């Protein structure tokens, strides 16, 4: 049995850079797809480990992270629509990366 796949952080970094360079919804969609791919791979890995950890609120930790990623993606989309500065976008990138790391750890 082989080692689990490593996350493709380079694809995410490339999508982040492209979105910062040209903050339009088409680029956001490419970024969203990179996030979703990392999330899918991380969740496949989680399922194979069969963890039963629940958060203090009684929810599965992975489910909480998925909901958080969706919320952060929507917040990022709203910032793009408002024409927010790059620093605000980068803060959302950091939040999303943190949630993705939770799924991969």
C-alpha cells in the first residue's frame, strides 16, 4: 500500500497569485476549484483513517472544517465584488489555508 498523496499547495499558491493579479470572478472560480481539489483529496485521506473525533459541539471535525471553507470562500467572493484591497483578499487566503491544513493534519 503506497503513501497517501501530498497536498498540491503549489496549485493553490498559483491560483492565489492569479486572483491577486486580476481579481475577477473567473479567477475566483479557478481559485475555488483549487481549494475544492485540496479539500476532496484531504477528505479521501480522512475517510481512510476512519477517525471518530467530534468537536466540543458534537460535530465531526472534518464537517466543521468543510463548512468553514465554504463560509470563507463566500466571504472572499464578497470581497471581490466590493473591490476590496489585496490585503483583505490575502487574509481570506490565510484563513482558507488554515482550514485546509486542519483537514490534512
